[in-house]
């Protein structure tokens, strides 16, 4: 009786996990039911991709010239230009920047930005004649913000807020990164900018020059009292002529004081992508070469913090990988569906499911009750593998599907060996035989090409799960069934 209860408990647990793995968990949100189990992530060859085309921005300038080629600066209508025999030319102000060197530099900067944003599955192509760049990336909730980060010029400037003289720019940046600060009312996200050695020196000079003006009221009052006493003594001892002179001097001092009061506070303006981030002065010189800019306000809401962190990451990505040599604009933006349709994928999955079902029926026919419980265990293995793929952030490609079939085949072989030998350590001996496969899977995981990397990740997690799951579940069920400890 106890043996039956133990086996029944394990089987019911497997059924529950299988329902979660195959169907998910649905909860009501507002007026709809939503699956809270993480969805699968597919590569571009299965779900399609966003293709963005960017080209050098044209800044057209109109020039009017006379018959001798001299430039005319006055504004004229088309009729006046024609009457006077002038010619009108439209010139691209960025024409000098349209070089192959700048095109290739832009391509490399975009690649670096893609990698820092965590995108490994992408394609990029440069037209070396026109400078147009086509970028193919996966479609998700962050695609639009990623696109803006790719073609943004990336200007960074600290300038005098009044004269607009540039004091510090991109060339002095060593590294920018996202930081977090714990506060009483939540967590603050900040952008941390570290400057190189030359930038460190410049920042110290700037923060020393643009210090906050602080008035010392006590010293001012003491100086006023001393001046008042001096003036009273002078008035009692000097003649009327001298008094007149003293009044003139006093008026002069007053004018100087008014001039000092009217002195404006010197401030700097910090801009990123021509957007003003702050206008400020400094309480004291910054000698560390590091600046910290708060992004948003402190919050305890995880979603809000993640949004602020994404904004800070965008800034860091732009600042870390250099400024584009010219301004770019979007010339194309479209979603391209995969050549492999959902129906074709469904047919493949139905075929795999059918072959698996036939294989499990064979186990039941040949090994009776032991084959039945092993088949239940096999289904549990599949459901856990599906959950593991989702929560291990494995990107599914055609290669990954093939790896999944290979993992099922390996687990089926282990199941048969356990049924034949009835030995708890049989699958361990089997593992040593397939050790080369496990080693290859680890190597594949670190490859840059996503289809191979996803193949390796599923194979790796599959082998790990075969060992752990069969040791804890399958062998336990068979041991209980055979009345073995």
C-alpha cells in the first residue's frame, strides 16, 4: 500500500509539472487570462526580424553665385536671381564627410553598440558607395529604443552655459556604466561617467572655475560696521571739502559693491545628443575624474527601476563606443516574416511528438508496469526540459530543435538501459560514454553564431537534466516498484 502511494504521489507530481510545462499557468489580469510562465525566445530565422536602413543625413545649403562665381549673400527670389543672371546651387554640407573610412567607422561603432546592448543575433551590411547601412535585429518590446540607440550620433558636451564654449567632449570619456544607489525611499539609477587621465585634469579645472559663489554674511556685517566707524571718525575730523571727497569715494565704493552683487554665477551645461541633461555649478572641485548623473527618481517599483536602468544603459552604450563621424537618418524600417511558417514548425513538432509517443508505447508493451512508470517519468523529463529552456534564456533556432531531438534520444536510451539493467548507476556509466558530446555542447555555447550557440545550450542543459532527473526520479520510481532502497 505504501509503495502504491509513493508511486502515485510521484506520478501526480509529474502530471502537475507536465501541465505547467506544456500548457502554462494562467491567471486573470483585468478582463483576460494571462499565462505567467515565461514564453520561448526564438531566433530571427524562426520568428522574423526587423530590418532598419540608415543613411548619412543630407544637410542641404543653397548658395547663389554671380557670373564670375562670387557668392551672393543677400536674399533673392527666384525671379530676381534669373533677372540678374545669377545661378543657384544646392550643396550638401556633409559632402566632405562621405568617405569610405567614415562609413566603415560608423559600421564598427554600430556593431559595438549592438553587442553592449546584448544583441548577438543580428546581421549588418554596409553599402560602401552610398554609406547606407542595413541592420537586421530580432523583434521584441525594446526594438524601437534599440534602433534609436544605433544611429544616434552620440555627442557629449560640457560647455559654458553663457558663451557655449565647449569645455569637455567625447574624446575624454574612459567608460560609462549603469549604477544603483540604495536610498530610504527606494533605489536610484544613475549613469556613472569616468574620464581618462586628460579628462580628469580638465574636469578638476572646470569644477574649480565653475564653483558655486557663497556669500559669508558674518564677514560682510563686520566689514560694514568697520567702514561705518571709520566714516564717522573721518566726518568729525575732516573739513567740509574733505567730507565732500569722502562722499565721492563712498559713492565709488557703493558702485563697486553693486557691481560685485550683479556678478552672475558661472555655470556649465551638460548635453548628450544635443539634449540638455543639466545646467549647474559645483560646490567643490571634482578630483576623481568621475561624474554621477541620476536617471529618474528613487523608486521601489521593479518595473520603474528597470525602465530607468534601460535609459541609463542607452546613454552608457552611446558614450562608451564613440561618436558617429556624421549624422544619420532612417531610410527604411520594416518587419520581415520568417521563410519558415508557423504551420511548418507545427508539423515538425507533431512529427516529433508522434515518434516519441510510439517509442513510449513500445516501452509499455515490452516492460509492462515498469515501462508505464518509466514513460510517465519520460514525459516529466520533457516538461522540465521545456521549462528549463525558457528560464535559462535559451534562444530557439532550427539547430536548437535538432538538439532537443538529440536530447530526447539520449534520455530514451538511458531509460531503456535502466529498465534492462535495473542498476541505479547505469546512466552514470552511460554518461561517460557520451562525455565527448557534453564537452562539444559546452564549446558550442560560447560561439558567436546564435544557431550553433543555441544548439550547444540545449544539448548542455539536456545532458545535465538527464543525469539529475534520472538519478532523482526515474531510478527512485523503479526502486520503489521493485521494493528496493
